[in-house]
C-alpha cells in the first residue's frame, strides 16, 4: 500500500501481512459504487468552493471514465479505494489527483459503498421474492381443488389442498419481503461526510452527497455512520428467515418426490441420476437449497461474532464482515431464482393424492364434529368414540373413507350411541367435503382459497409499486449527479 505508507511508515509489508489485511478479494463488488462516491464527492467539493471548477472537471471526467473498468484489486493496494485514487493519480498527476481525498476517509467511503451495494442486492432479492410469490400464486390457483393430506408431526392430520399449502408459503415469503423492504429503508441512509469518525473541517454538504448517491437521507452521527454494521446484520438476519422458509419448502419437495410419498414429480432439469443406479431421480436442487440456507445462517453467525466486541469507531476487523454479506446475498438470490423455476415446473400426481387421503384417517376430525353437531355429544366423548372406530378399522386394513357407509353407521352407533345415516356418514368421510366444509377465514375450502388468491394478487401489485418507488429514488439521485457532471462539462 505504497500510496499511503510513505509519509509515516518505512518499508513495505511482507506479502503475507499485505494479504491478511487486504480486502481485494471482495472489493470488486463495490468498485463502481466507490467510483460514484468519488464523483459525487468531487462535484460537492466544487459546489462548496473547495475545489476549482477546472480541477473538478478533470477529476470527475477521469472518474466517470473509470466506471466499469476496475476489474482487479491488487493485494498491495489493500483495497479498492486506494485503487481508484491510484488510477486517477496516474492518469492526471498527483497535483490534482491528490486532491481527490480532500474531506473524506476510507471509513465513510466503505460504509457508504456497502450500503449502496447492499441496497442493490436487497432490491434484486425483493424482486426475486415477488417472482417466487407469483409462481406460488399461479400454482395455488391451478391446484386449488387438489386435495392432499395436511400434516402435523409428519403424520396425516386433516385434508387440505395443494393450493392452500402453497398459499401458506406465499404468506411466509410475503413477510420476508416486508422485512427486507423495511431493512432497505434503514440501509438507504448516507454515511458520507463522516470522514474517519469525527467529520471534517471542510464545509462539506452531506445532504447533497446523499442526494447524488440516491440515498433517502443522512446517517447523522459521524461515529455511528462509520462504526455501525447493524444494517448488514439486519439484512442477513432477514435473509436467514427467508432461507429458513426456503429450506422448509425445499424439504417438502424432497419428501413429496420420494417413492414412499409419490405426491410430486420433480422436473428433469432439477434432478440428477446416480452414477451406478440407473433408476434414480434425485431432487438435487432442493437438496442444495437446504444446504444454502445453512450457508446463510453461518454468514450471520460469523458477522455477529466479528462485531460483538468492537469499540467505536472503525476497526479493520469490520472489513471481514463484508464477504459474509455478499455470500449471503448471492446464496439467497440464486436460491430464489431456482425455487421459482421449480415451483413453476413441479407436477402433482392427483390420483396418488386422492388415493392417499381415501386410505388415511384424516377425515376423523369431521366425523367427531358430526357426532357433536348431530348427536350433541361432548367433543371429548366423540373423540374417544371415533378413536375406537379407527382402531377397529385399522385391524380390518380399511379406512373411514373406504368403509361401507352402512357398516360404518352400525359402528358409530355401537361406539357412541348416536344414529347417523349412511348418507351423512358418506359425506362426513369424503375428503373433498372435509376440505370444503372448512370455509372459515383462511381455511382450505376451495372458495376461501380462491378468495385469498384474489386478495394476494392485489397485494402483489402494491409490493411491486413499493419496489418501483425504491428503485426510482436511486435513479433520481443518479440523474441529479449526471446533470451536475454535465453542467461542469465533465460529461458529454
């Protein structure tokens, strides 16, 4: 790092020491953000009179020409901030290039660049969540009448529908979307102008910097501005919740596609086969998505351990947080795209699902409820009677839905003393009727599922509008900065 060592420190660092403290491996994520920060800072210095217009024009034009061209960060430069300054100095000389760093520090630059790159990741991920929700909504609509077992303890519990099941995930991912949009608002505050920790004696305009860089406001306290990484912890924490739910859905696809369940047929392009067993169709993308969730949890754990004992303000430990942010974002983003494609393509075996709910005892609750409604039994007595009937039917290797209604009527009378007609019992033990009788708010009845689908389709538009508004705020800042560049003559 010869650019800044010469005044105080003698000699170069060892190769290992330079590699240890270098952030070069993950700084390319923020290279263009750092260049834009320097452009904004240059324009601001001209506006407040700390930099001559002709000098500002040369600096800004050189920086603008650098956008998209930084493809490596040599370890000896330590970080991308020094690379940008070095590139500019080599092109226009140290007399003017050396003024680039006036009134700012790497500390506020890196905090600002992290927020700029993270907000871009968050916007991207939010859009991908919305796309996954769209796929879930389409699948819920097409499978709104497909009856399947609902589970507790991974045991058959009560019949629901595939549509109802996917709506549950739609709502879970919707809460992640809300959390990440809220996180975006807190990320989108500018630390620029905080300098190293105590601001600067130059009369800089922090609000103008925030405007140029597309931030919604200024992170005011200068110590907080450079020392805080809670915005990143919050983001990765929210991504952890998102990935937890992704893992649960991935696990269900693994289970449903197994031979024992056989509920779903996985798409070929989300599967692999065995190198030795030619019959195998392995649900590999779902398996890896489960693993990716663990990666994100690990990134969050590492970030909290790095930050937990750092005094204010900046410590170089904090740069080790950065790669964990990017890895978590990359894992979540990729997983969302793959899951969206999987949800669109997965096929459900309706005959298999129908057979399963006819053979299990998931209609037992409705039978107990009819004994309460029609026979006026206390529910616990009805529960015991139906449990006894289930035990007897298991011994006969049949089920409530398969048993002859007349024979079942006799069993019900024997166990409970309540006479129910074969017709009433046929209805009570029909899985589809079990679903549709549960039409209370949020229930699995087809009518209720379709109502929820229609309402969620409306809310999806509202989410898109929020995301568009966030994106427009950033674009407005870019337009403002580009206009200032043009006015200075630094851009054609």
